[in-house]
């Protein structure tokens, strides 16, 4: 058995959906479970539609409706297939408009319709092509999560529930990515691009032989090809390397994707929907026989650096605990940490709840926040024990005229991470790629 996840770009029009049907049909002997994203751009439209409804508008609802009806026409399918979820979405947006309130719970409910609409359409297209298939909302087949709306995590009992439901299916399951449901019945989302996470949760629960992530790139690349056109696909990555790349902005993988696969030691393959003959990148527990060294350069824009300064930190105990308790209190994830005698600098990737955390921190320290900061991460097995790597990294940045604002390296044996201004990020990535890959 395998899990095959197809992203928004892979199902963005009728022709691409037909290509997905061909790819999956060629692997039916491996008993696939298919996970799909919303059609490309629809999730963004749903976020915007919720905000528009808050202001009393409904223009984006019409755009979303027209987009899906057009897709059905192009596939030769009836519009009644999505009549019920579209009616439900219409009522929901009207409710937001009437009460003038948009909570995180309601927002998750709104954006869940992207996957709920796409799976119904794609399953019907499979059926029309002669492949018996059924659409399933993940929360109806056991995807139980906590109530962290916008970034929910699966509950321990989800594995058993998913196994129980999927074991009874005799048609090709087309499952919604990205969404789940709490024990209380509230719809949640797993974070942006969380369909990858859905795929590996399912793969781990079913203990499949392989999890496949199908996208529009040839695999995990040595850098973002939008910045470095000469970037190349990486043949093999370890789980640790892939996790670091995902965490620090590497394209293709959602930051949480690897965790369930690591737990069950299931290989993950990153493949190109438009070049299915390519081998892609295989992510494995260990990469025996492959040399140590730099594998890829990841970057993540629009972070915030929070600087916390206090003389109480000097020779004091418990100060770091107070700092991180403040972030935990406001449910803020800290990505990087750097300390000196009287200052702690941390990075966070969202302004959500940040003002409240700064207020808490300001009760016992001086706090400043820097916006528009990019994290650059050089990843590869054995970097910390390879002489000269740090010199190569910072030498390349010096030659490119890039100023480094914050550094973190000692915590990991496989990465060197640092912060630069967003405006310097592309220059930094290109300079590092030239230094380590020659182009």
C-alpha cells in the first residue's frame, strides 16, 4: 500500500487532473490512498472571502463558485456534485457577514471547503475514467485533532480510527488533505500546505511501504529554483536533513510532514506530476554510502526577530524559563535562539499573538521587534564536524555584501542557520549555491 498526495498545482485544471488519474491508475496494484489539496489558489480565495464577508461583501464567493463549475464542465461532470458543500459555504459566509465576527474556528471552517470541493470533483473524474473511487472528508474517517485552529495536531487515537475506516474501503479513497475535526466536532486545519502532513499521518497510521508527495518540481532541490535556476534535485536525503529543510523554508515539504514518517521509518518520495518518469528525491532514515556535505540551501522570508534584554539575566537563574514561558503562554513557536550575557534574540514566523507576548515580556525586560527578516539555512549531514564549512558560508556572504544579523549553529550537527534582511535573502542564497554547487 502507498499514499499519494497531489498538491494544488497538480490539480489546477482538467488536463492536470486527467494526468493525475493516469499516474494513479498505473499504480493501482500498490493499493494507493490518494490525498488531494484544494485547486491552486482556492485556499487563498477562501481566506480572503472570509475577510470580505466580515465587511459585508460576497464577490469572492461568486469567483470560487465559478471556478469549480468551470472545472466540472471541463471534466464533463454535473454541477450537482458540489451543490451541497457550496450551499453550506454560502450560508457560513452569510453568517459571518450578519454577526460581523470571524474567529479562528470559523476561519478554519471556511477554508476547509477548498479540499472538500476538490475531492468530490476529483473522485467523480476518476469514476468517469473507469476507476471506482470515493471522496472522503478526512475528519469523517478518523482524522481527530486538537483545537489549535490554524495549526492543529492529530490526537493519539487518530491512527487507530484511520486504520479502522480505511480497512473497510473497497474503492479508491480520495481523501481531503489539510483538514481534521476535534472531538467536539469543530473543523480544524493542519496549517498552510498541511495536505503533506495529512499524507504522512495516513501513511504512518496504515504503515504503508511508501509515501509519495507529488508536486510541480523534480524533487527536493539544492535551492529554490525560482531564485537559483540552476538548482538541481537531490537524489537522497535523510529524515533529519529533510526536516531541517522543511522547517527552515525548503520548498515542497510542509514543516511537520516528516514527523509521522520518521516515527514509522517510512520512506517519503518527492515526485513531479508533470515528469512522472523522474526518480525525484527519496527521504530515508539513513543515507548509507552518500558523502557528507552541503545538500541544500533553504530560506524563509518575513520572520520577526524578538530581542529581549535585561541585566537580570546576568548571573541569574530562571530568566530563560520566564522568557520561553511567555512565548508558550501565547502559543508562539520560536524557531531560532541566540544568547549573550544580557540579551536573548529569537525568531518567530508570524505576528499572531506577538503583541501580547511582547507585553508579557516587557514586564521584566526591554523588548524590541525587528520585521522583515529572512532565515537562511545551509543543510547537510556532518556539517559541524567538517572543517571550513563556516568559513565557506560566511566568506561567500562577505563577497556578496550580505550582512548577517543573527547566527545559530551549535544546536544541530547538520545545519548552519543565520538571519539576514529580507532584501538580502536572494543574494545570500545565490552566493551560497555558487560556493557549494558551482552555479
